[in-house]
């Protein structure tokens, strides 16, 4: 849902995180997710040989070392509109 203007109800809006330039650092995760299904990445497994991966975006490095898991959900939908 997105803001539709003062006094108007929120409108449905498509979410395309792959087109978001601020989330481009997660492109390796998006490109390798399961089609049409949730994808769970165990980020702990990426830490052991991290130096072997070559150049990694600093933002993705922070995700890998800052979180244990990443979950990608295709076509997310709100269970109900926010008031």
C-alpha cells in the first residue's frame, strides 16, 4: 500500500525491490532466489571463506556479518490495510 494523498485511502502498489537502486547491493541474493517461493539464505555459511569471494559491496558485507539469515518473499502482500 502507498500514500495516495491527504484524505484518500491508501492504494495498492507493486513492489519491485530489484529495481530499487538503494537495494542493488543485494542483487546476488535476488538473482539466486527460488522462483515463486520463499528463499532462506543462511548467511553464517558465507562468513567462513568470505575473503575468497573477491569484491563485495560494503552494504552486502554488512548484511552477511550483521545477520544470520535473509528471507526473500516473492510478491509480498499485506494481510490487511494499515489505518
